[in-house]
C-alpha cells in the first residue's frame, strides 16, 4: 500500500525577475512524498511548481491544495488538466521506483557521466540590467543566450542584440529570443524580419497562443525559425496535439513538463514532433533544484544535442541543496 503527503515551500528570488507575467520575487512549490507502508524509509519526492497567470491548473491556493489533498488520498486520479501536479506525482513515483534519493531515471546524466548544454537566460528589465546580465553570462562561458523581449520598446531590444552581434558572430554566440506572445499578428512579420538581420537562432511564441492560422502563416513566411511554447499549454488530447502540429508545422517546440502534461505528456509531444521532423528542447518552469534535477534526468533519456533551457538552479536565495552544477554553459551532476 502506497501512502502520500505533501508540503508547501516558498522560494525567494535573489533579484526580482521580469517575465511576461510580471515581476517575480517569490516562487511557490508543493512537494509530494510517497512511500510504501512496509518500506517507510524509501521515499519518492516530486515537485508541483506553478507560475500564477501561466499555469493552467492554478487559480487559487485553496483550490490547488484541495486537489493535492484529493491526490494524496487517491494517486490514480486523472490529472490531465492538472499538469503541474501530474508532473509531481509522476516524479515521486519514478523516484520511489528507483529507490529514492535523487534518482528519477537511470541514464548517463543521472550517473554523472553526461553534461547537457544549456542556454543562459537574460531576464526582462531595463536596458542596463539586460546588458549587465549578458556580460555576466558571456564571462561565465555561455555560448547560447536566450533573451526575453517584449517588456521595453522593441528598438531598444534590437539595439541590445546589435551590441552583442557587433562583438560576437553567430558562430561564437547563439542568440535565442522569447517574445512570450508580445507581437501582434499584424506587426509580427516586420519584427521578425528585423530580428533576422541579427542572425537570431529562433524566436519563441511571437504572437499569443490560439491563433493557429496566423501562426501557420508566420512559420511559412518568417525568415526566422519559430518555436512554440505557450501554444502547447492546455493541449492535452492526442488528436488536439496532432492537429496543432500538422496545422502550424513549427520548426521547434519547447516543452515544460509542469505546463505541458507532465513526464508522460511531454513524451507524447516528443514522439509526435520527432515523427514530423520537428526539433524540440526542454525548459524548466522555474522549479527548485528538485524539479530541475528530475527534468535534467528526463532530458538525459533522449539523444538531443540542442541546448536546453535548464539553467534556473541559481535563481533562489533558499534553493534546496543539490549536486547539480552549471559550468561553461553546461549542466551536470557532480556525484
């Protein structure tokens, strides 16, 4: 017989972090612990992590915690519409199956034998703040930078990117940008054409999700490769996923297990994408080191050489101690 319980923890950002959902100063997570009644010393743990305004399964703390209470009473509940909780339960089950500790998947990454390339994330903010972050990331050895855009005027953002390009060619520094749906269907193509002059690798979610025909046309006409992110949120049924990918035909999709159906939901997205020759990479949804470790090990199950979005372990003043190390644009386990 399997028993379950959960507890909540609030993490605090070292610096206020600008996102498309406003400035974040703290991050809420709930940790599900499961164990067998006859083996109480072996505990599986999974993280349920939410971003208010983005997570499709979070409305209020009361509703969310009531669902967690229900789940702990019945771990076989259908969690298709609760991706962050589904991710936490799946991770706890995998962790328990593998004997607890920090092990979720047994592969070269979890054994400390593999390093995963990652991008350095540049948060939204003032021009000076964004340039400061860029300089820091380059000094730390990152060769792939992802810059969130859409919070200040577009020309200023272009100038920041031009400054990088004057110093570093695309062979030296790969630039990704994340628009978080900031462009409109009417102005997006012009903006993508401006970005393309700076040898940008890809742009995430240039227009708001749900505009399939407009996004399809952008993917056809854009000189820049487009990656879908928010577009995948709430698309849980197999037929819906197929329709989305076949209609829009994006070059890339970006997967966050806490938003896109947990481990099993992302496995399905990956299978469908690879069948269609659509490339993918994975990103954390600002999980603590527990969730981040599980996602890294999940990525380690695949042969994917694209840099992933997994460099978020140093965001918090009070993160959970971890064996994860980020060095020169790579993340690995130091065991």
